[in-house]
């Protein structure tokens, strides 16, 4: 399989920490209460729909059990995430939930949490010392890759938009790589998106790729490791007047599902992130209730491939997925 050069990784700019509400919107902390009954959430990008869904699930469980929630939006900066975790540990919160960051990138924050006896759960970041629970990204990535290969067939040209600082994206890409490796007729161009600025970055890469892949001259597809860059991809396709390019993504935020419904995206794999956030918050509560009997766990909840054949029924079955 022919592989074109991957664009160089782009450094993520540091930004100031911004406190967010329990629903993930910038502004405040939910409720009041003591520090040891506070769940500190370290969001990768607080305005991202999938982050918000995970936060919503975790918040519901926490508040139902009399806890308050404090969310910090770190805008994709691992240094800020480590600082937020250390701050939460110093405050003596009851537990910390990190979103998207690879646990291996949070060494300083995990060390602070362990020193303070604060359990940490990770949404998609993997297990590490100090992490009592995480969620699996592999099933969602595999489902997306299999749907893509089925739609693309034995040959074609693909643009793959990746983002290596995110373990969630890296795990999805690993499944993508494994699937397309079995189809030597697929030619892959890899580009690394920029965060913040993922939509514009995706639009720029798409526009450039389209210029060398003229309409009517091939079987074309674009894949992204999560669905937020898809808005930039769609914009570029619309601007170029292209309707001949299949599009594939993962996570299935509300915009992603609606894009499938409107015929703008070929398929997206819906990740039940709200359920995963709830499960991770419950894991922290369970650990607090019985720390000696707890074993590190990986929570696996399968995703759902959503395409034109099932999108209407999916929305009926999962109305909250488009909110």
C-alpha cells in the first residue's frame, strides 16, 4: 500500500486554565460542598461535544450521590492538565476524571494525586499507576475502520486526518491502520490536524488533497479520528462543489449524527460517551467506598455504526445523542 508523507506534528499552544460548569460550559462549579465530595474533571477541550457528553454522564452520577463537580478546560495542553490535576490533589478532592489525555502524559498530575490519596479515572487515556479505571477506544476505532473498508472496497484514495497527542485518536488510528493494511489497493495520505483550530486545519488539508484528486477520476474517501474536524472537511467539500468523496469519522457527537442524517457524512461510529462518563464516576465512588478491594479496570461499551441505513431509527432509539 502506497503511503504518502505525514505532515509534521504541530505543537499545541499553551492556554490559560478556564473553570467550567458541570455541563462543560465555561463559567462555574456545580453546587457547593466539601472538597472530599468534589469530582474534579480535567477536560481536553471543554467545548467539544463528546467531552461535554462524558462530563454530563459523570456529573449526573456525582450529583446524584451528593457530590459537586468542578471542570477545568485545558484546551488540549498536557502541561495545563497536569497543573489542574495537581491543583485538585492539593484541594483534596474526592476523585479526578481526566478526558482524552494519554495517562502516560499525565505523570506529574498522577503523582500528585497518588501522594494525596486521590483516585483518578481516565476517559480513554489508558491505565497507569494511580488510574483506577479507564475506557477502551479500540472497539469504536475498529468499527469505524471496518465500515470504511466495506464502503471503499478494494481500491481507492483516502485522506486520513490524525491527532497523535490524543490517545483516543491514536487508538482509533491504530485500528484504522490495521484495517487498511489488509487492502493494498487503498492509497493513504496522512495529515496531522492542529488543536485548537482543528476544523480550519481539516478544511485546509481537505482543500489541498482535493486539488490532486479531481472529481470523476477515482474512488475517494476522507477519514478523521474524531468527528469535530469533520465540520471543516464538509466545509471544504461544499466549497469545492464535491459530492464524490465518502466521509468517515468516530465518536458520534450530536453534529456528527446530524451530518449523517443530512447526507453529509457516509458513516460515523457513535461512542456512548455519556454512559462511559457515568461509569467512570461510579468507579471512583466505588473505589472510595472500598479502596482495598478495588482492582484497576477497563470499561468497554461498544459503539454503533450510524449511516444512511439506520440513522433515523438510531435517533429515535437515542434521542439524547443529538442534543
